[in-house]
C-alpha cells in the first residue's frame, strides 16, 4: 500500500479490522531535509505481530537528480 503518512493511525486501524498485519513500513520523502510525503506498507493476512521499519527513502539528492537509493532501485528492475 502507498498512502500518506498523516493517515497512519487510520491505516493501522483498518488493517487490524480486516486481520491484516503490517510487516514492513518505509517512509518516502522528496529530499533529505523535507518531511515524508508517502508511506509504503506491506501487510499479510492473519500474520503474527512483527513489523520491520526500513530506512527512509529519499527520492532526490538535488533538484531533478535522483538519489543513489532510487538509482539502485531502478537498476534492479
């Protein structure tokens, strides 16, 4: 799921309602000095409670220039 971080409380409540357990969570922010604008969540049905928080993904290192992390993701596609 990709959603807005300000909705995390609502997201976790709805996942719980449908017996989906969040397994991994990663925040995404445009630049290293900006606030996160997205959250990536992987969930599994009827799983035990355990969540892995991944490092924040920063999209750009400069205006119009992808970060090393994003370039690495694109190379692995």
